[in-house]
């Protein structure tokens, strides 16, 4: 076995420090409560929560539901189990719960009709626990968590590889990741209901407030149905090529750039560039996402790179 170098250990320790922020209960409550019907009958996993457990552990199971891992061993043979005991309800004492995701889900499990809730965690600084890459997702229907941002690309790819539903927090700039944006463009993944968090908890218990850059640059990602994707935007602005003060043109590469989503013109049917905040109101039946325009020369303002833009076109 090759011994890990001191440099690598320091890198892992630094990444763990950067990733070690916990989600406020109020933020979880505000978002997850919007999906009550989607949680009914689901086997939910909260991975990456090493504040709760390093093991893959069941914290809630409804009565009479027998988990497959209780019946079958890894090689597929049937275990000798006490069926009566296996049917008993499991519910972790809320006073012992550390993770706010678990605390919210367990406290609402009966009302929401959740079938089971499990947790797992891995600390890259110490190599303790179960990595999200090593979990057998066939035992679950839905993943809800705040994954390590330094591994967000791989985390999302793992979820899609395992074809599982998810509701997760990630960095806002993940929208422009080359491994993530194609899922958004193809309508396999979209934003949740809340675009920012109201804060984050540090390991020492102190809270980063809403006006701090980190919680302001976090958002929810999901592939669960959200109602705003069926709402059509009411467009009140008009494009006048002779009086083009609202919309900046870029030499024919992209006809116009709309600086604010609410200023998308109702009489313009060509391609247009919009800020990524457009995704908060994106209805796939009203607009088509064509591409991502990130930091290219036409979008350098005063010699500085601006935020990524999304190229869209109205559906006729």
C-alpha cells in the first residue's frame, strides 16, 4: 500500500475544511416541504452527512416495511431473519439527531408517508466512512443532501449514472460546469424553488449570514417536478431595433443580450443571451435552451470577464 504524501493529506484536509458547512434547518424546511407528495412512499438516502454517521445507517423505517438488505446478503442468498422483528418501525430519537436534513425528514416522516430514511457519510480528511461513489443506490429512490462542493461534478454524475431522483444543494456556478450544464439544457435537471440559502453553519456552530457570499452563491438542484416550470412568463417589454437602448448587441454572434430576465422582449424570436438567473423562471414549453456562453470575448465588459450567459430562444 502506497503511503499518502504529506502534501496530499494537506490537500484533503483543506478540501474537507472548505466542504464542511452545514445547512440551516429553516432552509431545509422551506425547500423540502414543497415536495411533500414526491416524498410519499420513497426510500430516502442522505449521503455525505458525516456529522450524522460514517456508516450506511437506517434512521427511520415505517412499520411493516422490510428493507431488502435485511433479507438478502451481498451475494443474493436469503438471510435467516426474524420477519416479525424486521417489520417493526424504526425511528431515531430526534434528540440524538445531529444532521438537520435527517431531523426534518424524521420529524415529518409519518405525515409525508416516507417509507424509509437512511444516512451515510465520508470524511476525506480521515478516510472514515462510506464514499458516495461506493453506495448501492438500488436500495433507494431519492437522494436529499448538501454534498461536498469540491466533488459536486462527480456527485451529480453519480446520481445520473444510478438513475435516481435527487434534491441537493450545490454552488450556483455549477450551472456553468461542462459536466452539469448538459443535464440542464436537456431538461433532466433544474433549479429548486429557492435560489439562495439564508445562511450556513460552520463546524464550530457559528452561522454565516445570508449576506455572506457563500450562502448567496448556493442553490437547490433537482429532477423532481417543480410547479414554476409550468408557469409562462408574462413578457411586457418590446424590442425596437431603431431604439435599442435596453438590449446590447454583439456583432451578430448572438443578436442581443438581455440583462434582466423580466426584460425579455415579447416581440423578439431570435436567439438571445440571458443571465443564469433566468433558470428560476424557465418553462421548457415557452423557451428552448440552446447553449451556454461563458466568458467569451463578446461578453467581456470593460476588459473583465462577466458571469456566464445562457443562450435561449422562444418556442413558437
